[in-house]
RNA sequence: GGAGGGAUGGCCGAGUGGACGAAGGCGACGGUCUUGAAAACCGUUGUGGCGGCAACGUCACCGGGGGUUCGAAUCCCUCUCCCUCCGCCA
C-alpha cells in the first residue's frame, strides 16, 4: 500500500510511475474517495461535538431537576425535552453521515489495496522480462564430454523422482521424491538453514503454513494472486504460497521498540501454488509444480538501510550457489517485471545444462514500506518518537526443486549417476554419488 | 465437540447509563532534596483521524462488529481470543 498523503500531494508523479510499471490503478477514484471522506468526517465531527456538549448539559440539568420544585421544575423539564428532541435529530444525521463514511472508507481501502508498489529510481525501465538486466554472472558452465540429460530423464532413471505416482496420488504437476532424491531435498534444507543461521545472522522460524485471509492481504498476495492459492473455505484459511506470508505477518500490528531492528528471519516451508495463471507453461519435470519446499529469508529494517540490506540479501542467496559450485547469474527486474509488492527486485538464476536454461532459484525484493503499511508494522526510531513504518525485504534462499534440478543436471556423469556436491555430503550420510 | 469464566491504558486493577480518556497502584520520564545514589515529595506519562504554518482545537478508541438510548466502558445481540473442567487426539 502506498502512503495516501503521498498520492494526494503528488498524483501526477504516482500516475507517471504506474505508466512505467505498465499497469493501471484507480488513482482518480482514490483521490475522490479521500476528498469525500474528509468532508464527511469534518461534518460528522462537528455534529458529535455538539452532541457531546449538549449531553453534558443534560446530565447537569437532570441533577438539578431532582431538586427542583413547582414551576421551576416544569420549566427545566420542558427544556430537557426540547434538547432531547434536538439531539434525537442530530443523532439521526450523525448516523446517516457515518454510514456513508463507512461506505466511502471501505471503497477507499479497497482501491488502495489495488495499487502496486512504485519502482525505486534505480530500476531500469522496460515493458516486460525481456528488458531485465543481467547484473553479473559467476562460474563457468561445465564442459561436458557427453550430452547432458534433463532432470526429467535422470530422475526416473535413478529412481529418485517418480512422476507417474505423483500424478496418480494428486494429479498433474505433482511428483514424488524417493530415496536419495528425498534425502537430497532434506539435506539441502538443513544445510541452507544452517548456512543462513550460522554465517548470515538469520534467526530460524517455524511458522504456520495455513494463514488467515488478513495475512494474504498484508503480505500483498491479495488481491492479485487470489486465483493462485489453495484455501479452506470452511475455516477461511489459506495454504501459504511462500513462507514470506507468515513471516511478513509475524510483526503485524506491532510497534517495534528502539534497538529491535534489524530483524533477520529464515524459515523453511512447503509452498502451495495453483499455477492457474501459468497453465500450460513448463509442464515437464519439477520446475513448476503445485507443491514445493523453499527456504525463505526475510528482513525487517529501518528505511534508510533497506537498499544496503537488499544487496546483502542477494549476496546471501548467491553464497548458496557459490558453495554448491553451480554457475549462477543475477538479474535485475525492469519496471515492467517488478511484480506487485517490490520497489526493486533481483532474481538469482542457476544454469541447468540438461534443460538448457537459466532457472530462477531466488527472487529478492525490497518492498520498502509497502507490506508494512498493509500489515501495520511500525518501529519507534528512538524513545519517545512517533512510530514509523519499517521496510521489509524477502528473498528465497533458495527454492528447492529447482536447486535439485540444477544439482542433478550439473553434477551428472556419463552413466547417469550424480555426484553429491561436497558441502552436502555431511548431510547425506557421507555418500559421494547417487546412482 | 460439551459446560462454565473472562477481555479496561506499558503492566496490575476500580468503575451506580450523564462529573469518565477513564479512580488507585506499579513502571517509565522530568524536577525538588542529596557530594552521588536511594528514599521521600511534586509533576508528566497512550494511539490514530480531521482542521491549522503553528500554538492548538476537535473527534474516535475500555477485545472486534452491530443494536437500544437524547447520551454507553456500563444494557442487549453477535464474533474473536484467553482461562478452567469434561471428551477426543499426534
């Protein structure tokens, strides 16, 4: 959510920024609702002030009435009745105006929730992903003396990925990891969590994987990704599409006291996505599936530090690639590919020689105060000062089935076996090859 | 799932439909006293909206929402959460 004051004071700037994002949002409606809301508010408050004053008088009058006698009593009584009648009418007007205010506020809020975040000035302009910018590439693609196979061939050959049974159990885009495949995933999760906790300073979190609807709005998943989440209608609970959702909401409606920031969290969670919007894309293998595991990094920071924190988080994700010894590159999203929440975003991609493509294994965003405003997460800069919105950042560290793809395809040997990356061997019972 | 009990400021805790943004206490902050500290005493001590350059004014907020009333922390309905007991359960 953007700052309403900012929209009010710089409407042209906001509209220009939205043009760069190649999206649209109901800015004029927002301005109109805002104007009407403030007008109505002034009116109802004046009426309330009047009612408060008269009510006070009536209290005093009633006490006098108890002692009064004869004509004096009657005079007071009729005065009281007059006031009561006037206040009854004032009450009705207040009620009518406030109904209208509720209505306008609901529409204003709904419109505000539709507006995406605005891009940071350092974001390159561009219409879509074709105009993203490769910032750097690290690591040399391995030279094969045989034709490297894609993971959808290697997996079944080794008996570590079972596509047919996944489909039998849960339908298309589901899969089963078995034996060393399942173990490889568990090893990766453990190793990545240990890395971020021990060397990058994050605190491990085990959050709920089902969340209330508020959380989806707070993290900015709704309204845009409504179609893409699984949910339980009976209890109105939503399966998390990423641990970013519960992590964002960890400090919802809180004021963090001075000295608390920055907060770094890391959580492993399953992620559930219906992938409705991507129907028909990436149908082979485990690149795009309905259920996958991910290790997610999340930061709550003071605004003036958030862009340094973003670079640091990108580095934390790259560190995973480096230690696995898999070539990767960092891509900066252009304005047209920023998504809904981010002011600035990088993707980290691993090279997959089997399917011959760069696999997005991480997406790292600075959301600035966008999520903080939606979820009402503030901090107190110093004792006695007013609370302000924090900046939030999120990034995968990393997304699992894709890292498994990259390991399988990069570490495969001519006989179809897969060498276990050195850093993972302690987590794999010491084995060196999956065969 | 069943039966009861509860939710008031940073915390504890009072509150008869009008004097209540709310007693009292604790804590925190400022001050007096003191060489310094403690104690004692005095004072301050929430958030948000709207208007205003500002001082300030005004409105809202006693778990959330609705209702009754001229007027609600107080009465009614409803939801949520917490506690106790019973049942079930990894």
